[in-house]
């Protein structure tokens, strides 16, 4: 699989390293202990408190007694010099080197070690300590990529950006982190107020509260910036599932947790009490992050799956199940679920179909199956779905039945569900099948996508994800867009704004200008991008000032995260839309210099070169990309098209063929067209027949296939495919006439 990451390595000596300096102005967690001793004691046992620490014999779990670890040609030794923990490794670009350990990172089920490099960088070493008990195959060193030799110039090497603490890890492992990236020197001056996740990490600034507690308490305590005390009271009333007895009119607690327990990108600076969409952009339900039914696939953590769940829709919050200070669940067995789901109804063989008290009878093993990340870290899916082998058959999504009973096929599991009268057809069925179609480019998914978007009962994450696949080619689709632009959810609105980016300028002005004053940062940034190319002369004075302010805000935030090559690509795309092509080129090239495997940078830079009339330069960019990412089908397809534009079809065909070998209907279609243009109609027909056998509703392919067959006087075959066109587009009168004409000509030849 293509891995998008950054190679960045700097030769250094130990004396060049700078340690992270702690900011002095914030409140330390120890200062809270005198009044909140129970909570502080709980916190001391938590993974939050042990998220990061200075290395001591108490905090370092690994022996560091000279043990040696070999991995695919490299040898690493873990040892101590006096009181300093050291790592000596050949896994560098300059032979064996010795590095000090600056911090320990994490505690269970694995612990990593941070190594200082020049430019203020801290890097997470990719040989980790397995902290699990020896009985669980723990208490050992292991490599996070055990079967892959990762060279120093590889984007995922331990010296690269994706192992960089400042950019990727610091925000969620320490308190009040300021990344302080310096673009001109490509360096960091990162600071934090507390090395691990302390009280202020969740509660926000505590200084005013502390001063009140230490002084005159005759007045009420100052308000906290966020209300975290949202654990509910749940009561059984007239059914086996408890109902929330206390009101909950906001998501503040969940938003605080989501800041770190989610897959997201950075926007502005974090301030306690803000919604997630004010500071981060949540990842949508997309491959390869999720399966089509919304189950976790890649490392997406918890929030994205939880807000899909019926639990979230019913008002369940994080602390209904987890102690907020230890982070642990209140119970480790079915007793936790039984607090809201009556055990006499659900904790019985009649419900779970397994022997009582067996592993199969545990609620979490059916409804929250675990996926292992980082080699040893099993994390449970929080969408809390019902096992659906029928969806596995149709979409490839996993299900808990066959994940556990690996000897069983999905069809066999489905037969059991049918036998138990548990076959379902509900909103989840429709949205899963629709998303699977949308991912494959099947346009027949569009009406169902519109239903998902406009159905307020669907989770907002699903509605936003559906929006990202909406094709704006009909009045119904535009009405759906208008509905989404007025939505109360920031993620839905911002996705709608992004989806509208390529509409005609007049229509964009009509749809988007009224959102210029939107209070949500993610929406404003999306507006800046989608309106970057409109004529300012068409705006009134207020609108022009608002939009110019958004452009400044977009650039400012982009430069704050210019250490991320993906952000540089986004900034380049923005500058290109603004008409600043030279600026765009600089940002694309800088992104490539940071990450030589960043696909979008090559594709977009080549597209920019083509737009500037430098097609040969575009070809060279794409070839450079293929050298860095061999066999990348998107680059192969783009190179083939560039060669076609350069009137070099013979050179283009092998690249288009390579792209067509991937499971992509568009690439197969383009290859077929190129073959036909090169006087290879039979090969073109064969490619199209294979295409429509896999994607039977691809209109463009069906039209080309019908036309090519008719041109060879194969009218009966052509009429068959024309009939298919009338079935998928019954209102298209041209298809109907075409089918009638071809059928008549076929009969005339009989």
C-alpha cells in the first residue's frame, strides 16, 4: 500500500540537541491535590498521568541493561551511562550512533522512547518496549514495523516527520503544548506546562480557580471554561433499556475528549471549551480509515466511531462508562453494559447465543470488536454495531462473528442470523451499501447519498461523509447542498462548502457568501478555499473585507502548520485558486522536499505545469513521482494523460494500461478510449466489457461500448448494452431512440 509520509533527517551531534522547555505560567496538577485529593490519586494511576515522563528508573519500564535487538540488518543496544538512558543503533544514515533518551512515551501496552535531534526535534524511536506481562508474550523489545526494512531516507523512518513528537504527538501527551514551528529555519521551539496530561489538559486554565481556593471563598468560584460534569443519571422505565433522566444540552465533555481521541487535522490554536470544529477537522468516513459500514480500520482512535453509535445518539457521554480521572471503565465485564441494558434481557444465551460467562457472551466481543495497532495495542470499536455478515458479503466490512469464528464463512454466519430471525434491513444497511457504491464511483449511489445528508436522524459524521461524495449535477443535488449549508453542525457545513468549490462562480456566490460571518473556524477556512478564485469586484464592500480577512486567516493558519507537507499542498492549492501560480509552485516543491512520497503534491504540481503551458515539465514531475513511488497507479494514469496531451500516444498507452490494471472504473474507461483512438477497437471493447462486468451502471463505459460495437456492425450486442442504458437512465429519451435504432438494424441483418 502507498504510504504517504515525510523523509527528514539531519546529521547532528549530541551537543546540538535542545531539550523542551516548560512554560512557567500554568497551574501544575500537584497544586490541585490539596482540595481534590481523591481525583488526584485516581489521576496518578491513569495513562494520562503517564503519557510522557522524564526518564528515571521508576518511569522507564524496559531494562536498559545492555540488551541488544536486531532488525533486518540493523542492531540496536539499550544501555545506561551513569544515570542516563542511552540507545546505540546502526539504524542511521551515518553508521552506528549513540543517542540519549530525553523522555519516555506512554506506559501500556507499549512504551516508546524519545530521542533528541537538531532543530528542537524529538523523535519517537520505532523499537518499543512491550509492557504486557510475559505470559501475554510481553516484556520484550519489538519493532513497530517488524517485516519492513525502513531505510533512513524512508518517510516512516524513526527520524522522519511521522515519528516526530513536536508535530504528531506532543499535543495529546503533554499539557498546554505550544508547537512553535519556525518555517524559516525549519525548526521547533516547542514548550509545555506539564510533561504529561495534567488537570489543565482537560479542565482548561485553573489559575483563577486556584487563587479563589487559596483566598476569600465568600464569593462563588469562577466558572470553568468548559463543563465536564456531564455524567448522566439513567433509569429503567417501561423497557429493558434505561433512559437518560438528566438533561444534557451540549457536547462539551465529548469535545474535550475528542481533541485527542480522534483522527483529525489541526486548524487553529486550542482553547478550552471550544467545539472540535473550531480547532481541528475530524476525518470523515473514508477508505482506508474506515470500512464502508463505519467500523474502524486504520488508527482513527475513538471519537469518530463513537459519534456514529446509538449510545451517542441517546445521550451517552464518555464518563458514563469511563472514570474521568483513571480513564478506566467502571466495570470490566457485562456489568458495565447492564447498568443501562437489563441483564435479564441481554445477558442471556437467548440474546448472545453463547454459553453464559464465556468470551463469546461478553458484550464487547460482539459489539465492540478490537483491532490491534502498533503491534500490541488492541483498541475497541466504539460505533457499537450489531454483527452484520450480510454487509460483509456485500461490502467487505468485517463482522464480529467471523472475526472470532475464523473457521466460519460470512455466508455460514448469515445462515445462523436468519435461523435466529436476526436479519436486519435498517438505516445502517442503506447507508453502508450507499457508501460502498460511492467509494467505487457508482453514480447510482447519488439519490441515497442525498437521503443520508437530509436525514437528521443519521449521525452528523455520516451526513458529512456522504456530502463529500455528492455530485452537484441536478437540481435535487443543489437543494441537498442548500440544506447542508444551513445545518447546525460545523462539520456538515464545512464539508458542504468544500464540496461546492468547483461550482460556477455565480452559483458559489449565491450559495456561500451568506456564510462569510460563520462563527465556526472550519467553515471559514473552507469558505476561503472555495471562494479563493472569485472576482472581488462582484462583491460589496462588507463582503470583500470579510473575504479578504478569511484569506489572511487561511494563510496564517497554514503557515503555523507548514511543517506538515499535506498542509503545504493545501496552501499551494489555495494559492493556485487565488491565481498566485508561482507561490503555489513553491509550496508544492517544498511539500515534495519534505515528503518524497506525497502523491497529491506531484499530481497537483503537474496539473499546475500543464495549466501554465509547460506540459513537458509536468511529464518530468510525474516521472519524478513514479521514481519515488513506483507502481503508483494515480501517477501512472496522470502521466499517460500528459503524454496524450503531448501527442505521444504510443508512450502513453503502457502507463494508461498500468493504471487500468487497478480496480478503478475511470482508469479502465480512459485506457479503452485511448486504445480505440489508436485503432485498437477490439482491445478497447474487451476492456470496456470487463469494466461493465464489475461496474454495470457506469454510463460513460456503456455508451462507449455501445458505440464501438455499433461501429463494427455488431448491432445485436450494441442493442443489448443500449437496453442497459435505458434501464439505468429511463428518462433519457436519447438512449431509448438509440436502443430502438440498434434493435431495428440488428433485425435487418438477420
